[in-house]
């Protein structure tokens, strides 16, 4: 059976890398971006489509509107009331066993940290952090949310923005290069909860040189033909069944 094969592959691997996307956190009640009930669909802006709004270009042109909408939609959806699910817990346990070397995540919710994972590369930043775009002073999410209107820097008065990578904004190149090295050196690569369409994160799979590629996603991906094992199922269900039991 595929589950038994996955268990055997994990038992015989000691340099596992996990690459995860929004599907890892939807099981914690955090909406994704592209589904009919995702964050894109929650936009109240009727003049422009949501795929135009959640972009760096739109932020630059409509900063006040973007930040207020972000506070209403995304930041509150990924608040401190959310908890890790079985997938997060299984990955943290796998790291404790010394098998999982890093979690590379496209998510910005901080749930891997809550679950106990230590080595995490947050390619798209984190909603738990904010910073002044002028002087770079760091702030936490509570400071951003509790502001009556827009959050302003106490040092210079600049706009405090979320420490996330918006669509159309460049990723941190150092984090991307570090991720490539982890993937290139992995003896097993597990990809979960991502449709593998958002680049450059999706391109990391091309750096994998091993023969134990596992894809766990509710829907098909264009890299399925390269996978050793494919599970079109709940990532929490699959990982917990082989790691937490």
C-alpha cells in the first residue's frame, strides 16, 4: 500500500525536506487564496478584481486601501486564535526525530512554529511580523491590528506594513538560495498542500536530485509525473498516519 511505502521511505531517509503551501493551513481553518471561499473571493472591492488588489503594484498605488483591507481580511484570518493541525504536529515530530531537516513554507501564519518546528524558511514572510517601510523598525501583529486606522511607526511616523511578500514583490534571495541548497541535498522531498503554480517557490522542485519525491495535495499538480508517491488527500491525515501513530 502507498501508506506503507511512505512509512518505509521516511524510515530509510535521514535528510528529508518538506515544501508546503496553503493547503497545510486550510485544515486549521485558514482560507487559501484561490478557491471560491479563499481570501481572493473575500475582497469587497467591486471596481478591480482581487488578483489585482493583493499585489505589490496595487499596494504602491493604493496604500491606505490595501492596508485597511489587509487588516480586515488576511490579518484577522491568520490571528492568534488559529492552532496547528495534524500536519504541523507531524512535521514537528519528524524534525524531533532528526529526519526532517527543514520546513520550507509559502505560508505566512506561523503555525509551524506553534507546533514546535525549529528550522523553518518562510519564503513569503510572516503575518506575525510588521515593519516600518521607512526606517525598518520591527513591530508585531498586535501593534498593526490595534491601530485605530493605519499603523504608524513610533520612531519616524512612517507606514507600518506587514512583513509578507506580496504578489509581484521579489522574494528574499538569500532565503531562496538557502532553500535551493536544502532541496538539492535532500534524500527525500515531501511536497504538501500546494498546487505548485506560484514561482519561484514551485521551481524549487527542479533542484531535487533524489528518487523519493512525495506529493500530497487535494488536486493534481503538473509535477505529478515526477513523483514516487502521490496522495490526493488531506495532508494532515496522511502525515499523521505514518508519523504520529
